[in-house]
């Protein structure tokens, strides 16, 4: 999870970019913070998906094979 301090800084830079503009150094900082935010978001989203099981109306597990493989791959990595 991204710290509240970093989220606040992202918001501050975004607001300033829309109003007064950013220096080159601030633009670089904004880019780095956004990349970090996206990485954290994607990891969180993947973890949520790994907890999903799709079940049809008959109670059969119809979870897509790609998701099953991703879950299995994650589980195998955690064992090493």
C-alpha cells in the first residue's frame, strides 16, 4: 500500500500541474510517484482476483483457466 504522504504528494503535484505548472524536477517526481502508485494498484488488484472463484448456477467451478493458472503460479512461488 502506498503511504498517505505519497498519495498526498501525488494529489498536490496534480493540482499544481493544472494551475501553476510544474518544474522539470517536479514532473519527474510526479512520474515516479505515479509509476509506484500503478504498481501497487496492479498488485492489489491481482491479489483480489486470486481470491475469486467463479461458480455457475449448478454450483460448478467455472473459473477461467488463465485465472486458475495465475493462482497456481502464485501459490508455487510462495512455497520456494
